[in-house]
């Protein structure tokens, strides 16, 4: 029977940090972007929507390759950082965090956009007419009425980050304690023909993915029923 060793626990720790940081960052970034996509009238929205949705259809190795070129020592970002006396971001946790934020963005933006669209304009206009500021409107009106969208966005972002592989491997490689996440560790185990370890970790992720989707669909149904 396979038991989790130091390498597995290390990969779990890196994976959890990556999922947690990605989810927090995306909720902060996706909220104003989703609001603009839902309520704005600019023709640029179509372009932005297409850019945000690109990770859904783009092979992760393609995104990982271009990020490697940009963040590596010869890329614009990486070379600029090295000129400033810093280290480039390829093969680092910070690098795969940037990649993860970009790759998981549609899973945060799209649920929030739909939640803001379903909100309508009336509740916000009423709160504004009563003198509520932007922060108060978000805290007392917008967030309570769209919390289901935030739950779905956070859950899907966390789960999708957990399953990332190609973009992480391209940009981060397989550095223990730094960039080796669970999906990469499973690949390493399978490549070395350690199928017992690969099976145990894969089964663990499979169960987690099912539970996550069950929660998402349950929460979506709950909030839909609550608003009827």
C-alpha cells in the first residue's frame, strides 16, 4: 500500500499554496473586470472577453511557452528584472503563480460576469440614491446578492489550478519545493513506472475534483432557488 512520503507532502504544500494564492489574486482582479464586462458599454468588451477566454481553447503548452519566453532570462520581463539586480521568474514559484493566474482567469471572470448581469441595475441604483458610496454598495448590496457567483468563481478557480499541468511544466519544470505540484509529481511517478504512487495521487485528485464539482452544482442550485 502506497503511503505519502516527504516528496508527496512537499508537492501537496506547493500545490495548496499555488491554488490558494491564485484564487485570492483572481477574486481581487476578476471582480472589477467582471463588473465592467457585465455593466460596461464599450465595444472593447468583446476583445477583452476573447482575451480572457483564450485559456479555455489555447493548448496550455502554448501559453507556457510564451510565458517562458517573456519571464525567462532572455524575455522582456525576465531580462528587465535581471538588469535591476533581481532574478528572472522562469522556474520559480512566482513564475508559475503568474502563469496560474492567467490560465485560470476565465474560471473566475465568467461566473462573476454572469452573477453581475443577473443582478440588474435596480438594487445598485436604489442604494446609490440613498447615499451609499461605491464600497458600501458593494459590501451591502452587490456582494450579498451575488455571493453565489463568488462561491462558484472561487471553487472553480481553486479546482482548476489544482489540475494545471502543461503550463506549469513548461514554465516551472519540476523543482521540488518550488514548482513541483501534484500533477507534475504524478507525471514523474508514471514516467518512472511507479504506478502505485501515480494511482494513489491520481485517485486523490479525482475524488477532490468530484467533491468540488458537487459543491459547485449544489451551491449554484441553492442560490438559484433562493433568488426565485
